[in-house]
C-alpha cells in the first residue's frame, strides 16, 4: 500500500513538473507547481518527515506560491515581443541536456551500492526511534534549537534582509 | 522496503532536478524561470528527506533551512522582476541586461 501510494505520488509530481515547464500560460505553470509541491508533501509523509510535509503545504504551497500568483497577476503579461519558448535549436539542446542529466544521475544511482549500506546507516531505524521518543515536532525542534541554534538565528537575519531588500527594490521611484 | 522507497525517491529527485534545469534553459519568461528554480530546490529537498530516512534527523533540519532560503530568494527575486517590468514593460530574461555595462 505504501509503495503503491509512493509510486502514485511520484508520478503525479513528475507529470505536473513537466507541465510546469511546457504550459504556455504562467498561471498554469504556477498551478502545476502547486500540484508538484502537494505530491512532494505526500512523499515527505511516506518518508516519515511529517512536520516538513505540513511546512511544505503551509509555507511553500500556501505562502510562496501565493506570492508568485500575485506577481503573475500584477504584471500584465501577454504582449511579449519574443516568444516565451526559445528557438527549435535551443529547445533541442535544452531537452538533450535535461535527458542527459537525468540519465547520468539515474545511472549513478542504479549502479551505485545499496544506499542502506553505502553511507554507514545503522540497521536500527534512526527516524522511527526518534519519532517515538519525541514526537514529530519535538524530533525536529530539539536539534534545531540546540545543535543548529546559530544557523537558525542567521536565518532570521537573512529573512530580515530579504524583507528590507524586496521593499527597497519594488518601490515606485527608482532605487 | 525502505531501501526501495529511498531509491525511488532519489530517482524522482534526480528527474525533478533535470526537469527544472530544462525549464530554466527553455523558457524566456522570468517568472517561469523562477518556478523552475523552485522545482530544483524541491528536488534537492526530496533527496535530503530521503537520506535523512537513513542517516537521522539532520537532513530534515537542512530542508528547513533550504525552505527559509527559498522564501527569501522568492521575495527578492520577484521584487527584482517587478522593478525590471517597470523599466522594460516585459519580463524576458534575454532583456535583463541593465547590469551589464
């Protein structure tokens, strides 16, 4: 059952990702990216990352994609001089590069050693035990506020800089 | 069974990243290029979550930071797109040459 659901969500993510790239209207691209993000949230649940699945839906699909939709609807696109898709030659090169990249990474993954043994993972399930001990949120919160406290605070600084930067950049008069 | 799931997750992550790269190379609309960059960030997140299934919770915390950086990047990038649109009435990446000279 888990595997069937996993394959289904993977197929949905990949298919909608392809439609993000090939659909002509930017609004349709944003909508298909939201489908991809929801499928990825489902995959996160199946990989025992429950809190990240919730954050994916709330922050990514909820907040960031709404920002994208606002910008798409704010900018009156539709009278473009150049076509959105590049020339046939560039399309061919981009497709070939993408297929080559996917084939290379897939070949590396399939021919490499088993991920369970290759990276020195212990036989005991590391996520299940910590989830059982602390719960889905505590499992992330305890290391986040102990081991990773400094990066966490730096992230708040980064968000502050991003807020100020976007306000300055999007002002009416030229900065 | 977990091993199969992780293998499939890594393959899906590789394919998503390749689709994102293809989109960045293919499109001229800056907003769609940004969407494809988000696609690549999410592909990396998926592989980090898959590896954290094997190696412990630290991978999930890195995903947390990647999401924060993605939010900041989206805000600043969209502000730049709005500023460029005011200047050119267009969001074509081939015309983003105002920093060139």
